């Protein structure tokens, strides 16, 4: 299985290794349902995003690789404390393990 790399702005590429996944987090809501505008400090970071790139897969104890269940373009819900935020080429991404992904939708 070939690695799938995310193409960031300015030609930078992100290639996750192993069971890692790169996500682009959804934009936080700036207004409430009642129309109140929220300042940046009051906005919660969404726990949803889109898969941008996936790694090769899990390595089992016998050395074989098990491919990941998510693929590029999947919309996912992930753990609020999972992953690391990274910034490449002016774009912000989230790098996390597939096990931190809770569901797809």
C-alpha cells in the first residue's frame, strides 16, 4: 500500500507514519444559535474534522501490517485530548493515532 501524503500550501507534503492520521479540524462556530457573537477566547475547538492523509497501518506482533480503517476524505469525530497540533506552510493540522478517532460520519 502506497503512502498517501497531504499537500499543504507552498508545496509542503505531510506523510504520516505507521498508524498516524493527519486531520484538518473544522472551523469553530463564531455565533450561538441565538445569534450571539462569540469572541475567539470563548470558542471551543471542534472535535470534528476531515482526514487529509493516512499512514501505512498498524504493525502486528508477527510483523505484518494491518491497513487503517479510515481513508482520505473521511469526516471523523475524535477525542478532545488526542493528537498534536502542527502548523505547516501556514495551515494548521492535527496529527493523531487512528485509535484516537471515535467515529466517522
